[in-house]
């Protein structure tokens, strides 16, 4: 069921189409994925508990949480990026937080860890019809990308892909396994709702959450029962602390990894272990610093795990 878009959402889509006029459509089957950490604490429980309660994925303007920068407020960096990218559509009077775009990435090669795993161990794989109310940029919006388009006017993004990855960028064979895309992805901005029952094909979770005690597996079962959402489990990233290089995200990261493994009595870091530490950051030091180091530890897990 196609949603009724708000005036601001329609104006944002029209602005990108008009600015990047073209006629080349996205010609490959590629789903949008939204990566996130399902077990992170939010008011009322965890992120996956919020999905269960709301039945939709919400933007940072609504939740106030992110695995990137926390700048989604009037006058903040994300607000200014969106003003530049979408011609001020979301700065008009009467625009609500829930009207703002949700962010994902285009999984061109169908990587099993999603298109942008830097933002989380889990991902929602969206149904093809969501492409109709999405815009795309080559690169993350935080980097002020200049190549943008829509699914029916993909010329500028396609040109950027070819320039960076060669003419076969979209014709390479799909290979099972992770893409490990920390920085290199086509960002998707979704100008409309992301409804679990209508717009999501599957929720993909890391197997470390089975039996982890954080409630993620139980919430996943409830999502299936309530919204008919298919849940897929993947054998995800694992990494021994001794295999974390000092020069990737800083020497403090392997030290923290050794401490976490010793405290929890395990030999390897996995997403559930990082999540347990993130829900109890005071145990490890100043919460803002610890959460930043845990983000870096997750990056190491994606890159080397």
C-alpha cells in the first residue's frame, strides 16, 4: 500500500528530481537496507522494543538516538544538510519530526551485513516499492555529496559509481558474505514511512543475540507475530581482542576489548557483547567516552571480524 506523502516529502523528492534531471532509472534489483543496533537502550526498553511498540522505523528527529552523529534538531548539522539537499522542504512551517526522512543505504551487491553496517549489526531489508519515495546520494550526507538522484533518475549516482568503481560497478556477481562497507555506500533517504507490516521484507539479526539475555530474540518473535515480519538470522562478526590493530581506531579500543572479554568470561567480541557494555557504560568509565570507544570497537568488528 503506497502511503500518502506529506507536502514536505513530495517537495523533497521533486527537488532532487528537478536538480538532478535525468532519464536513466536504477536498472538493477537492489533493496534499501537500514542498519541499526537492535539492543541499544532507549526510553521504554531497547530499539527493537520500540519497533515492536510503534510498528514503524523512526528517524533521529523523533528518537534522539543515532549510531552516527547526534545533530537532528533545528539548526543542527543534519537539519542544515537536509535543508541543502532538499531545497528547504523540511524547514517549512508545520513540518513534524515524523515527516523527516529516514536513512539507509542501497544494497547493490546484496551484502549479508546490509549496505551500511557501520550503523549497526542488524538491518531491515525494505520492499522494492519503497524505492519510489527515496532519494539517493553517492556517499554519506555528512560528507556533503554532490551526486544525487531518485530511482527513476539515477544518472548522477550511476556516473559517480562508475567513476569510483569502474563500468562494471553494478554488474559484478553477487557473492555471499559481508560487504564490510564502513564508508563506501550509496546512501538512501526515505521520504515517507517505513512500516513493518507493509514496507519491510525482513529483519536480519546477528546470531549472537540468540540466548544473549537482552530480549532481542523474544522481541523478534513478537515482531513476527504482530506484524508478520520475517526474521532472518545470520552468523555475524566475531573477533578476538588480540586481532584488533592499535592503529585502526586507536590503542584504547583493543584494551577495552580485552577488558570486556575478561569481565564477561568470553574469548571473542561480538555484537551482543558490545551491546551489553553499551547498556552499562558507567562500569567502564565516562559514558560519552565509553560509548564512542564501543562505536569504534564495532567498526573494528566490521572491518576485521
